[in-house]
C-alpha cells in the first residue's frame, strides 16, 4: 500500500471511510468513547456491524452503546477490565487520553499523569488483552497519538519529571512519542500472532481534551474568535466526524489489512519528518526508531512490573 492507494482526504469523515464495510461478528473496544472522536469512532464501528464496548471512567456518560468502567490511571481498574474480558477481541482502539495538565500530577504509582494515561495505561491494557487479540486472528490495535510528538522525544532518564522541571506540553509530547514507539515495538513482537498495530494523528479537533487550556493557550492555537469565544471548528481544524476517520480506517478498513507498525494522519501514511517542528506534518524519526522502540518496550515492562 502507498499513500496514493487510499481514496480519502483530510476532510473525509469516519462514515465515508467505512462506507460499505461490514464488520459483523467482530468485537471491538474503544477507550474514551463517551465524547469527541472516541464516541464517533465507537458509533461508526457499531454502525458497520461491530460489537463495540466503550471503556470509560464513567459508563453512565455513554447512552447508546455498551460501556464498562476503566480508569487508565488506575492499575487495579485496568487489571479488572482485562480479567473480565471473555473471548476474542478483533479491534482495540486506544483513544482515551489527557493533554497539557497545567501542574505536575502523579498517579498512585508515582507516575507523571500524562505519561501514565497516554502511554502506560494503554500499554497495560493492550498487554493484558494479548490472548484475546491473538485468539481473534488478524486483530488490530489502533493507538491514537498526536502530532505533538514532534515537540519532544521520550526522556528515558527522567520520564516522570522527578529531577527536571515539569512542563505541560513537553510531558504531553513525550507521552505521545512513547505511544508511537510502543506501537512499533508491538507490531514487531506480535506479528507472529497475526496482530497488527498502528498509530495515528487525528488532527486538531475541539473536544474535551482541551479542557485544561486557558484563554491564552486557546488563542495561541487559533481556537478563539475575535470576541474571545471558543470556536466549534477553528480554521484548519476538523470536526469530530473528520477526526475519527483515520481511527476507523485503521480499525476496520480492508484497505489497510496487514499494514503494521506505521503512523498515519489525514487517512494516509504519514511521511517521515527529518526535521520535526511542533506545527509540522509527518512522523519524527525518533518516534519510529526500532532501537528506541525496543528500549521503550523494555522500560515499559519494568514500570508495569
């Protein structure tokens, strides 16, 4: 498959990407599916016939799909969720995340919260569901990352800001880089089980993810109008329906069957960005480096015990 092989664009919607695709008989989990692109992803997969379970901290917030409690910052919650899952799992979409926490916040394990929720939690969930994914035959793992990874590589010496000053966007960037590296490692190690793993940048979408941004930050990213009001769809941003398109492409489209260990954006393979910039396109070399992916895998295993 090449970039030109996919008949979609940056403005394609999730429904358009899965138009005519039949996922009947497939079981899927979408984390963070109570709102935003997670909700659109879950609904689109369900509309295509998949049996979708939404995994969220507050299941009551999900009205039209089966929902189960899951807190990615709580290892006991993750363990309970994976232990309760029975039977094969064909699609796992690690969509939930947090962004730009203004102050350093730690989980009960002492982990920096963004690194925990955006990487370690999804990693623990995915590892805990390995047997279910392997049982499915041809299962897909989809990790929702971000172009923010272009801002920073993983700091293996101080991933939890124990010795260096905390900075919200640096922490977010590192966590998303870790998610991509984990995807690369996962693809290699689980290929023999018929499991594919890919990561993606969904684009800029106004969702609950921006809840920690103040007025100055919202203005900086172009999310406010001339009167200081938050725009539903700022210029150059996507609607949730467009933002979920790359997620459902990787989760359910036959057009990417067998593709693994790659990073997508705008419903296409993303080019490698040799000199990454925060507002650029593509994937940073350090986010897909096999040696760094192997190191991230080992460090993740140590942290998770």
